[in-house]
C-alpha cells in the first residue's frame, strides 16, 4: 500500500480490555491566552466554578539560559518569568488539569474509565478555560496515553510482549536491564504526527514495558468545537492502531 492510500477508518472496532494498562491518559491543547491572565482573578474564578477540584497549585514559568565564555564550561542561569497558571486536582485525585497562559491539559490517572468520560470532562474544563483566556486558535492538539504492559520479572523474551522488539547483539543472549526506543511517525494525508516511546521499567514490585503513545496535530486550527471533536476522534483511532499494532497476541489475552 502506498503512502497516499493510508486512511483513518473510524468504523474499525478494537478489542475491549477489562484490564486496561493505562497509567495516564491526557488531552492537551496548546494555545495562547488573549484576555488578561492575572493570578488573583483567575484563581478566584476557578475556585468558584470548580469546587470539585479542591487541590490548587500555582505554577510559575521558568527559563534556563546557558552562557558560554572563555572557559569551556557553560554557566547556567534560571529566570523566573512569573505566574503562568494553575494546576488543579479533583477530590478523588484521579483528575489533574493545568490551565496556563500558554495552554490547557487534562489527565485521567489509573484506573482509566472510558474515552467518553475522558473527553467529556476535558471538554467541560476546556470551555471554562476558553471563557477565561479567550484564545484565538489552537496551536497544537494532543492525545497521549501512557501504558504499562505487565511482564514477568525474570522474563528475557521481550518478543512475548511487543513487536517489533529490541534484540541483543548476535551471540550475546543476555537479559535486558533496560532499553529505550523512540520513534516519530508522520501520517500521510493528515496533519498528524505520532511519538511512540517504548521502555522497560523494573521495580521491586515487578516489571513492565512502558508504551507511551503521543498523537498530535502538526498544523494550527480554529476554535471550533465540531472540528476539535473530529480531530480527537481521529487521534484516538491512531492511538489505538499504535497500541494494538505493538502488543503481541499473548499480551493482549492477558489484558482481556
């Protein structure tokens, strides 16, 4: 199939996972506040509109600068650019939102429920952000899912869990202590890109393969609700294609 033949097929069904391995699901919208963005008024407004998000934390934007002089060692300096927004956390600590001068993000932490719940709550908070910030356009829309595929602590066969899998050098069949594989894909015919990161995580409690899928737009778009919903639906499909196209049949069976 040539690149020009690629199509997003929203009619395609994906398996339901009773044990979804999602650690965090994120919808991110990068934009720019055009209305006055002042700490006191924004904080008071969000406290009154979102009493179900009692955990508020002020965020400051920092910029780090490196200066190269006669010596080879660069001199680092950090500049405080002032208040940028708020981080909000729900009473049950499962929802985290950031409403900042340069964008909005909403996260659902484990246990993940449904896409409809994620998108619905993100949209509710986004509309509040739009009311306060009055942005003119969306610079970047992103859908990110961080998954952890459980594996045996003593397993040496990553091919039992993901494909394609990393391999050791020929003649050196040793277990992996860690690996990191990151690739960026473009989507022909669509203004989407995908960052796909795979790494191995080992703790005293067990081991797992982190599968981090970040689907994002590559072109700015207007503040149109129907357009945003269409894009999010397509980006969710791309996320699912990456996930189910990476894990093996055996790993899938363990999650169902």
